[in-house]
C-alpha cells in the first residue's frame, strides 16, 4: 500500500469522525427535518468510509449482498448519503416554494 493511500485512508477516517461527531452533537439541538436528513447522510457516509476501509484491509469480505449478485452493502452505503442529502434539498425547496 502506497503512502498516498495511507494518507487518504487516515484523512477520510479522521475528518469523517470529526464531521460525524459534530453532526451528532448538532442532532440534539435541531428539529428541522432538512438538517436531520443531512446529519443522517453524514453519519451514513462515515459508515461507508469505515466499511470500505475494513474491506481494503480484509476484515470484511465481498459477500455481503442485499440482493444476491446484484446489490451489496458497499453500493447501498455509497448511495444512501446522496439520497439523504438530496432529500434534504428537496425539503428545503418545497419549504421555499410554499413561502
């Protein structure tokens, strides 16, 4: 494994942990659905970072399929943050449209 790969992994884990910690702290102070969706997206994104790191080091195998040979956990963890953040933007746009 090259040094740049190690730096990438460590920086993703470090900054992801900071973002997730701050998101969890903010979660207790907000009741806005758009912010909650963004917070959930950040948390799921960190889960994806950890999952890909575990896969890279061989801790987890490639056999965690939701739908056999079609959809695996890694794909879902890559898509879900974008779904949550997109949903937050939709909520905000609907809110602006009503005002």
